[in-house]
């Protein structure tokens, strides 16, 4: 992939600025960063004594859990569709 094909986008996540670089659209990258920011804020609100690193790790664990649950549902749906064919 060429450097020209990559989008570079500054985003704010939990009060820190990051530069995200990727081939996804700027809107998509902004949406992903916003989701992470919102999830970090939710965890921080529920656990006010946690430091930023622990908030980030808990956020990653929660998002990974969401991913694996959705992947399992997706795989089950694919299996059902294949069985009907």
C-alpha cells in the first residue's frame, strides 16, 4: 500500500490526542475513536478510582468480549444458513 492511500487523522481519546493512520475512511476512523473514547468514559464513570492505564485495559477487555460474542453469534448464524441450503 502506498503512503498516499493512508488517511492520517488526529483524534481525542479520553483527553489525549492520537494520530490514527490507516486505509479506512476518515469518517470510519473517527467513529472507531469515538467509540473507544465513549467506552473509556463509561468505565471511568463506573470506577472513579482507576487510573488511565487500568481504564484502557478494562476498555480493551470489554471491547474484546463484545467482539467474541458477536463473532460467535455470526458463526452460529452462518451455520444455520448453511444447514438450510
